[in-house]
């Protein structure tokens, strides 16, 4: 991934572990493919095991659609991690990892201390 445009750190709790391990989700800058017709936005998920990396890309007719596609892929990969390990993921202490929100949720003011 050449340029990271967004990153989120999650806490992974294994069924046996008490200390969380970091899982990092990164979205890269969208680029046109070699045909010049399709946009691609890379997504990369690091962890929870050391050296473990999942890579894919969202695709679209424009850069926005490619980014949305990459964000849509995040919970798909993350669900695979939790299903394969029996563990769980949290974002800022919540099981809601924040990759999907209803449009009206975007207009709520930020929680105190989260600005």
C-alpha cells in the first residue's frame, strides 16, 4: 500500500487471553487501474497474529465508490478473524467497530473527549 488515507486500531481478545492484541485496519489512496477505467482502493488488516496480513481492494467507477467498497470489506475480513479464532474485537471499548453507521448517526455531535 503506497499511501494510507485512513487507519483504525482495534483490540482483539482471544478466548484465553486477557491482554488485547492490536488489529490495524488501513485504507489506501484510491488509484485507477491499468485500464484507466476502474478505481481501486486497497484495504489491509494487520494482526492479530504477528505477521498476519489480509489484503484486498474495493473497486468502483470512481474513487469514492472504491473507498466505500474497501470500508465495506473491513467487517467481512474482521468477521473471518473472530470466527476462525473464537475471539472478539472492540473499538474504544465497544463491540461496535464503527464500519457501518446509519446516515443520521453521522450528524450526532462527538462524544466528549473524542474530538
